[in-house]
C-alpha cells in the first residue's frame, strides 16, 4: 500500500524533512512555515522533533526510537520568490499519507527541479505591470509608454545581475538610478511632462512587498529574529531604491536638467 510506513532510518527522514524546509526558505516562504513542514514530516514518521529556521539556515534535531539524537543543518545560499512552488510543497506535505517515502521524495525533487518562467515572460510581465502602475498613479498613455520601457530596463538589470551574482543591494541601487535616468530621458524628448509618475511606476517592480509581508507574518507568529531580519532586508531595499533615484535626480537637477 502507498501509505504504509516502512521502517526507515532516522537520517533518511531527517534528510527529506531538511530538504523540504530548505526549499520553503529558498523560495521565499516564512520561517514558521518551514519549521511546520519539517515537524509534520518528522512526526508522520514517528520521530520527536525540534526545528529552528532563520533566513540563512534551518536546523533540525530528532530523537529516534532508540533514544538517539540526530541533527541536520541546511544552509540557505540563494533566496528567491516562487509562491507556486511553496503552494505545491505545502499541499504535498499535507497529503504525505498518500505516498510512500520514495514517491514523496521523487515528487519533492520534481517540484524543486521545475523550471521557472523564461526571461521573455518575466520581461513582458514587468513591462505590463510598470505600464499599469502608470495608470494607477493617474498618468496617461505617454507615462505608460515611458514606464513600460523602464520596466524592460529593470528586467534586464535583474536578469544579468542575478546571472553575475551581484549583491541585491547594488541591483536595487542601480535600479533606482536607471528608473530616474529613463524617466528624465523621456522628459527631455518631450514624451512625458512629469518624471515622478514614470519613476514611481518603474520602481514598484523592485519594491519588496512580499519580504515586508513575510516579516509581519513572522513577527505575528513569534519568530522575532526572522521577522526583524526580513524587515531590515525590506528597509535596505527601500533605502537602495531611494538613494539610487534620489541621487541621480539631484545630480540631474544640479546640472540644470530639471
């Protein structure tokens, strides 16, 4: 039967639980969710467990049937946002009783290896989102066009920045500069009459909304360390955007461009 629990070594259970917890954190999930997934897997296989997750690692300790303790530490090197994968992992763990251990491990690895959207889809999505924000901020079709192109520049920056493994703070700093220079260029050629709408619409692509939301959720769940860390991370991203756009606008204004 698929849901029959065969005898497994504690290290095997610890491996798959740590793997799931690591995936949750890598794809932008909350720390309390990662801990909950790890605990559910271990308890399902009859192990007493304690797990502790922060943004950069997850530690799990279990006590086996012979009262021996086993510990696993998974380091998180890369973090991104993929809500779809988090949802799939969450559903799979809640239905763990439907699968054998081997089937469950295969399905988890399959989710991990699923390809994300290609760059062209991300580019189109960012351009459309930036253009839509222009209308949201009371702009017209010309502001939409300017923001649309600004969104393309931000997409290229993020794509090549991640490929070169450039620091996230620097990417957002340059993103702020690009959005200001792009808006100023279209202002000078007469396409737009107000640079603010175009800049804000483009910067919305980089605003750390999910990071800030997860920070609040972690704080509410009692994970103060992770909640404060995510809050500081969101604040640093906002600071980088403000410095990049503000500094470039100040230089342009000093030179008499605005």
